[in-house]
C-alpha cells in the first residue's frame, strides 16, 4: 500500500537478518534511441534499520544501481562483473514501522544519470546488499532541447550531449520566406536548454516577422529589403493590390526615379520655370528666373539653358534669318546644363546679334514620365556693340641689342572690324612711370631704339568702331648684350644658385622646425598621458612598474627581502609554473616561528629575459600588503636556483578546488570567497595596478577558505596562461575572461578587470564550470559582441547574476567599481535573505539602496543552523543588526 493506502506493486527484499546479501534485479534491454546520457529515476521505500527489531550490523540502508551497455536485446545471462556501477543510492527518507496498522511510509525519488554511448542499448540492474527495500518504479529518460524558433531560424529537437558540461552545436535553418542574416547557431546544453543564440535570419522582401514566422505584407503595404524591420504603408501616390509587395506601384501620372528608394512618395516632373528675365551687358547676358510653380513633390529640380543664334539666312530670300544652336565658344557660368541655381551668365556672345535663350526644368522623374521635352520658358535678346577682347598672347620673333620684333594673334572676340592695334611698353625697372606707345594696322611691330640687356614689358590692345578693348596682360622680353645672344641665359645663374641654396636652407630650417615641433608635441602628450592615467591621489600608495627600473636587480632589492637558502626546507613538488617547479616547504626565519611556504623556482639554463620576467613577479608582489593578495615572503637571488617564496595556500587554485567540492558550499560561503577576491582587487585597483588575467585559476585558497589573488608576472598574459588564445590583432589574451575593449584594442583598465571579476563570480557560483563551456574563442567573442551574456548558474541567486551582468556592461564606464562590488557583497552577507533563489529583491550596487526584511531565524535556516534558534533568542540576538556584533568566539 502506498501512503494513501492504495495498493501498489513493488519488487521488494528484506533479508536484514541474514549476512552477506547479494540480490540482483535486472531490467529488460532498453534501446538508447540516439541518447548519449540517460537519466534513471527510481522511486522506492526503505526501512530504517534502527526500527527493525533484532537486526545487527548486517542491515543496510542503501542499494546499488548498475548498468551494462549491449547491442543484444535478449541477453539471457549477464555476469555481475559486466555491470558498471552508477552509484550507491541512499534514501532521503527512511521509515519506521511503528506497528502494522499505523505505519509511516516515505516514498523516495532519486535520479542518477549515466553516459551511454558505446552500444545500441543497455540493461539496468539493482543490487541489494542487505537492506529492507521496496522498488516502486523506475523511469528511464533522456533530455532533448525541444524544437524551437529563434531569430527566425528553426532549430530541430536535439538530443543533449554525453557529458554534463557538453554543448551540442546546432545550425538552424531559416524559416520559410526568410533569408540568412548571419549563419544561425545555438548550443543545446546538457539540461535540455538552448543557449547562446548567434546570428539569425531576416524575412525576405515582401514579408515581415509575425509570431516567429514570415508573413506576407498585406495590400496597401510593402517591404523592399530584407533588413527592413516590418512592412510599411505604401508611400503617398502609390498602392499595392496584392499581398507580399516588395514595392508599391505609382498612381497614374506619378513616377519613381531609378534611384528613388521604395519608401519615397511617387512624384511628378516639374512645371516650367517662371519669370525669366535677361540683362544684356555688351556681349554678355545675365539670365534669371524663378523656380517652377509645381516642383512635383521633389527637391531635385535642375535647369538647362538652350541657346539659339539668329544669323543671316538664305541669301536668295531677302531678310530671311535662320536660327542655329550657338557655337561652343559661348560661355555659361556656372554651367549650361545641370544647373541647380536660377541664374546664369552667358558671355562671349557676338556683338549686335540676336539670341534666344530657353530655360528647361527637369527633375529625377522627367525621364521616367516619358514626356518629350521638358517644360520651359524662353527669352530673346540682342547683344550690344562691344569693344574687342584683349590680345591673349605676344611672341618675340627677333631680338637684337637695341630692338625686339613682336607679333600677336587677333583677339578671340574682335566684336567688329579691327581698325588698329596699340602697343604700350616700358623698361621693367621703370615700371609704368614712363612708357611709349606704338600703333600698327598689322599684327607685328618692330620696336627699336631700346637699350641693350634691358627687360621691357609689353601690352597690346585692339580698336574697333566700338572703341579700344582692354590691354593684354604684360609680356616681358629682354634685349641682347653681345656676346650673349640669347635672352635670359646667364642672367639668373647667380640668382638661381642663391635660390637653390636658399631653398636648401629653407628646407633644412623647416625640417628642423618640424622635428622640434613633433618632439615637443610628443613630450607634451606623454606628460598628459601620464598625468591622466595616474590621477594621483595624495597619501595612496601607487604601484611601481618594475620594468621602469633600468636595473631589474635594483627593483628586486627595493621590493623583496633576500632570504638565506639555508632557512628554507623544501618538502614536495606541488605543480609546474611557467619558469619551473612549484614546491611546498617550510621557512624558518630568525626570531620567527616556522611557517609553510610555496617555493617557485627558475629552472636552469634561463636567459636574461627569463630571469628578469621571473623576478618581476616578486618585485610586483612585494609591493602589496593585503589579506586577499598572496604574500611574498622573500626571494633567493644570491644562489641558484633562483626562488620566489610566498605564503602557502593549502587548497591550491580556486577553480580546481571548487570542482573538487562541487555543490558542497552554502551560498554565503561562496559569496564570502567572492568578497575576499573583490577586496583584494579593490586594493590592487586603488594602487593603480591592472591585473589583466583575473580568473579562478589565478586565485589561491587557504585552509580557512580565504581566497587570495595571485599570478602577477608582467609577461604572463602574453605567455604562460594556458587559456591565452592567440588572436591576429592582439597577441595572447585569455579570451573568455577578458572585456571586449581589451580584446579589440588592448584597453586594459580596472574596468576590464571588473569584467573578468564577473566571470570569476560565474566560475565560483557554478563550482568551476568553464565559462561559455566548450564554445570556441571565435564564437565566444562573436556572442559577447552580439550582446549574449552567460546565464545564471544553477541555484544562483538573482542578485549575484545581476551583479555579474553589471560587470559585463559593454560600456566600461557603466561597470561598477571594485569598491561598489565590495559594498554590495557586504550587504548581501549581512542580509542573507537577498540571496534566496529567485527572490524579488532590490538589486543595486549603490550602498544603502536596498535592505530587505529577514529574521534571525531565516538567516540561521539559510546556513543550516536553525537548531540554535532558541540559543540566539535567549542571548538577545533578535534582529539582524544585533548579529553584526557577533565574533567567532
Ligand atoms: O591548483 P594548484 O594546486 O595550485 O596547482 C598550481 C601549481 O602550484 C602551479 O602554479 C600551486 N601553487 C602556486 N602557488 C601556490 C601557493 N602559494 N600555495 C599553494 N599552492 C600554490 C597551484
């Protein structure tokens, strides 16, 4: 009968009075159906040996669970020795049979899991060694991560991996009507939970996400690109009649340019420009107009100016005039086509000539509209009489000691018949104080009566009926001085020499100035950097980088005590460090009691650099003095091997220690460890020391569970940490402990140490689990970059996980300081109620922000000491405040 007196069938055995029991019960063959780890849930009842009258030491209160993997589904006999033991199962609740009618029966449920990977199936067996036990039910199951859709990718029902920490990497496939944004990936955790979604899909154009699927945009809506988040209403003057539109069609009379985005309204070509006016200035015309009345809903109207010239037409018809496009010599400023302004200056026109200018307006949809010529407005003008344009070029044809023969071209725009040219010239030295004028009908002039070896300046201008044009720009020529027949040659050689050397000197001066200015700016930057970085705090000790010492031995001398090797007694090797063995032993210094120490030694055959790196750890450690920082006892440098002696930490490194004691500590104890680490880190950060490799493996634990930060070698981040991964940009970095900015651009700060501290918190609460499990470094970096953060470990209070998440803020300025973390942990320790699983508590790193209600009894209960309730009450400890006064004694 069960607890409710309902009959149940059981397998039972109760040979408690007979010694040497070995009774076996075996299941049929169980196919494993692809499972790699199966769970066995056993329900059973067990009699309390003490309640059985007359039993001796032979009575047991446990049974053993075994399994045997096999491909045979009908093995008739399996040897005992072929079974592998899963566990010895004890009851949480045993029962005492008071008497037959009034018994208190307790049903136990125990679950064990076992890896089954080698054969098609397995048998389970139960071994009784003398208990009084009834097996009520056995349920065998395995776990899967159920089919799910994440980021629009479908992930199939996936059987979990073989090990409790294994993650099965699963690639998702994009749901219907979607396309890959970045390869969708997730991990199936051992508990059947999906973890770390990376990448995903976008709904295709014409579709949007609704309820994890891609649904077509309805009529009147559209989606042009897969990256667009959702369907949007058709923009003005457009429509969509069918579902799944990727673009909306334009209403009649409205258009879309090729370059218009689908989100833009449909538009129209512009109407004609308005109010065209012209102002003639001799042979130039200024045209100005107003923009079209209708711009068609666009702002990209441009204008072009068409120019027609009226000329004498067919000579056989009197007075006939033809109209032709203007020649390419007409200038338009700023341009003739593609004008965005409403003003243009047309110059270089012929004098006394009739022109028609037509200004056309177009916009982005003028071509799409298919309309022939663009709407326009025209004006006709006749240019005025105008003087000839200046002569553009004067050449010298012949030179003598007293004459220069010059020639030039007719001006580009004579604007009429040229009646004569006027030549003005003067000696260059004289400037225009005295000049001479010569006039000529031809385009050459022989200028005589000049002085030898003299530079003259010439200007030429033309005259028509409309008067003189402007003078040409100045042209300089020199007369000869025999025996130097060529103009200019030799004249400037001295000057040239001077200039060359002058330029040389100038270059030298500027180069020197440049170098000096660079040096100065670098100096000032260095100065600024160092000032900024150190924000020196008077009275606070600042860590000194031993690598700033020219002589490393001086640094060691300043920060570490030399120990005589005879006072060290090495006992055994406890591990391997980067530089050699790590041993434990004893140290007896004169006048002090003997203490246990750890001894790191530098193996023989080291290089100078190795020696320096090895001793740098001692030079750093020797500067610290804090209960949560590993203490340096001293160094041996006067004889070989070189040694670094530190205090001995009985429990070794924290990660291994926690793995060894999985699940054995209370939350308060774990928080106590974290508090110690935070306190050590606060001390380091106050000293301006950035650790760079904070991880549980670099924390040591002593026999009192006190955690101390260790591993201070400067080179260690780059070399000796087995976790340090090589990345192309940044060298060796322990990726899963390091803040993104430190990975990406080597920005190592106290805030990046805070990030690592968050990872250490996660390691501690999960009893040494590997952060991000067996994901590879690339995936870890990608996931973190995409905002993924480690989930709360099993049984992790919400407050602690929130604190981890705060440490993993992307913006480093948003992360808490070690001092805030320390405050927070202190508060949690003082108010253990906040550490209840999933409790709705105020989560804050700001001191005094939250103080939950919690009784002394609840506190005692949470640490398993509720039996002392009365004792506490009797001693007057009635509220949590009063507990603060408690000492160890
Ligand atoms: O995990 P462990 O036992 O703790 O193995 C490593 C090994 O030496 C190589 O570093 C141990 N170790 C290092 N320093 C100390 C120390 N001060 N006290 C105890 N063990 C230490 C560490």
